[in-house]
C-alpha cells in the first residue's frame, strides 16, 4: 500500500489535469455573459484545442523545471523565475519592439516574437550561469542571487524600452508581458516548447534517483557516489531552455513553476522519479485551468490576462500549500 | 539644478563600483548594468539641465502636459509654443520630458515654473497640487473617454489658454467643434455591425462609450461590441460576434483567422483614432469615412 500511494497520487494529478482540459474544451462564457457548454464545431474547436496544447506544453515545462530547481537548489521557493530567464525573455521582446519602432517597421509578432524572446532568455541564463560558476561548479546560493540580479536588470531594461515606445505600440508589448495563451500559436514555438517539456520531464524522471541524492548536502551526495556538478549544469541548462521556450510561446507566466511541484509533492511524495512527471502534469493542469477560468470570469474588461489569473489564484493556493507543507515539504 | 544632476550621476557610479568590486561580477554583466544605469540617470538628469532652454520661457503661459491627448489638443488650439513640459509620448519635441501621469518628476516640473499643469485622470494628485501651489501654477484635470468628454473639455481648455494670452484659442475651439459637426453629419453607408480592433494579438476592441464607438454611431453606424470600454477578446469571441466587417486600426499583419470572423477586413493606419484628442474630433470622422469606403469596396468586390 505504501508503494502504491505515489502511483495513485500521480493518477489523481492526471485526472485533475484531464478535468481541466475537458473544462477548457467544453465550457466557455460568451461576451454577453452566458455560459455555453459543449463542442463548438471544428472552426471554434480548433482554437480551444490549440489553447489546450499551448497550456499543457508550457505548464508541463514550467512544472518540471520548478520541481527540478527546487530539488537542486534545496529551496522550496525556487522556480524558473529565480533564474531570471523570464525577465530576460521579456527584455529581449521589449528591445526588439523598440528597435522595430525606431526603424519604423511593424513590431515582431508570432514566430518573429520567439526569436528575441529566446535570445533574451538565453542571454540572461548565460549571465546567471557565468555569475554562479565557482571553481568549475555551480554554486546554488550564488545562482539564486545572480538570477535575482539579472532578472531585476532585465526587468528594468524592459521598463525603459516600454516607456520609450510610442503609445500605439505599447499595447502589444504590455499584453505580451502579462502572459497569454495565443489564439493561434506559432507552430514552431509550440513544437519547441512541447519538445522541451517532454525532454526535461523524461530527463528528470530518468535521473530521479540522482536528483533525490542532490537533495542531500553536497558531501552526502558525494558519499553515495553522485557527482552533482555535471548533473546540476545539465539540469540548469535544461530548465533554462524549457522556460525560454515557454516564455517565447506564452510570455511570462507567474507561479505555475512554483506551485505545480508543491501540488504534485502533496500527492506523489518527494521522490523525483514520480515528482518530476507529476509536477509536469500538475503544471499542465494548472495552466489549462487558469486559461479556462479566464474564459469564465467577467470583471468588466473582457478576458482577463492569463498572467494575472495565475498570479492571483496561484498566489493564494501557494500560501495555503505553504502553510500545510512548510514543516516537511521534502519529507 | 545641474549640479544636483551631476551628483546623482556620481553617486550611482560610485555605488555600482563598490558592488561590482565585492561581488566580482563578470565584465559583460557590469557593462550591461552600467549602460542601463547611465541611460536611466542621464534621462533623469536631463530635465533640469534643459529647463533654461525650454520653449515658452519668455511667454506668459507655461504649460506642462501629462497627457499626449491634451498636448495635441493644446497645440491644435494654438498653444504649441507654450508647452514647456510633456510626457515621452507627446508630440511637442521642443518641450522637456517631465515623466508620465503616474511617474512625473515633480522637481523637473517645478524647475520649469509652469503656469498651467494639464493631466488626464479620474483622481487628484495632491503632491502635484502642492508643487503647483509653490510655483503659482494651477492643475487642471480632465478625463477623455468619449467624444462628449473631448468636446466638453475644449471650451474650458481654450478659455484657460486665452486667459494666459494665447490669442485665438477660443476661436480655434469653436472652429474645431464646427468641423467636427460637419464631418459627422455625413452618414456612413455601412449600417451592419462592424467590429473595431486596435490590437489583434490579443484582439482588443473599441466597445460602447469609447470615442470610436461614439463617432461611428453618430455617423449612423453600428458597433458590433456592446460591451463597454476596451474589452480584451479571444479569437473565438470575435468569430462568435460575426461582424459584417472587421476594422483593424493600426499597422502590422492581420492574422489569418480573421477571415473566419468576417469576409470583410479593413486595416487603417489612423493615429487620429488611437488618441481621444481634438485631432480625433476632426480627423477621426474622415478616417472612419475612409474605412466605410473600404468596406463598401470590399463588399462590391473592388
């Protein structure tokens, strides 16, 4: 029974995610406020399928990244945001928009948006990794500090670029910086994000036992034969690339990478072999549920920004989880 | 004031160097941070330094405008030479940038010694009022959403300018209103619901009570969006609305899914429809008639 419990927990996570997907596919509120249930037909249905694919890919990438980072950094508050990757991607898009405005050409959209986002994300990740390298290895504490610093600089850069944009061009950037599920996702960006999510989840699952060892102190991990350095480097890069792909697809999304691992941990336990896929599933479910909520709630301004929904609901849920699990989150 | 600006520069540099020494940051990050800090501090320090060369320094009325729409309206009323302070988005290149409505530089505004401070908001700004009182200026606040807001704001604004010695402001206001009335008196041919978007990714619409809605309805048109304000939509929302035509105001490529929403799609680069100013009153109807012509041409296959 004790061995079956995590599997049951994983099944529960999968079931919850399935419910979120079904809700997003079948329920929508129209602009006049009425709720419509059922399949809308192929044309409108394609938008919903695309939205689910985007949310599941991005959520899974964020969830898996969050679980791995929390284990590697031995910090329950770690998330892809800590690495500054999201802010770096935002700065990349902001400066690309500014450059387009200065050149008098249209702002980048769709696939073109992914290029500066990825460049900014990878530049931020590179800076953070460069900062945190000590004697050939990555120092977890310096990594967090470096991520915060680089993230702050990148955010300041985004603000400067945004403030210099002419007013008619600010809306697009502001909307993107809120986080969003695109109506028609760029196929390349979606494929890249889905591949990154699958690869990272697979890697985290395959290296589950080594990740468990990484949760111990460096000396303890070394004593049981786990070399943390190369694994940390590979995992940090994997998390960075997966997060960058997510940001290129959806813009910055708050809290999913932080909350999903905690949801999964409560149901499947702290063993990474199941925790990483559980967090990926939970992330997919959370982001899909947030997108579904966004379709149902009307506070007067049309559809809410996705990033605002994840921040508000994710923040409250995280506080509840934190209160319940603070004493033994890795026990 | 120039020396204050210089001290601020030095302080930032010294603090940054000490941080860099302790943390031993790599040169690439240091260069990036220095560039950002210098850009920000130089922008901050520019206003006081340039105050002495501000336009309108010798005239009776010195205007600081914290709203691009108000700046444009002041210029159309003949007060362009009196604008000494503006936001980064105002088209008054000779005036000094003093920040934005939410993030205004009070010291820079005080240094300009304005007589009028104009802003668009629904709330007061006590700190700005205090600065204004100390320099003998008065703060005037409007909120422009619909056409009536702009029209009703024209007369008091013109009176303020006229009282400050800007001759012809009141006549210019009357002329603008007359031209506006003349422009909207010509009805549009498109009487089926039309959707007006100012963004396509995500789709964001001009809803009821907005100035585009007011203009279009005044000319006999029907707005497809009954929701008030500027609602954010999804592609599914747009398709469900089934408008007779989709009008996208602005530049950029149109998404292919718009074809599922309506067979008629019109894109118009009309800055006058992106800002609730006096220019919108006069040029907005002209742009909308251009839109109407395009819709008619698309329907007839032209």
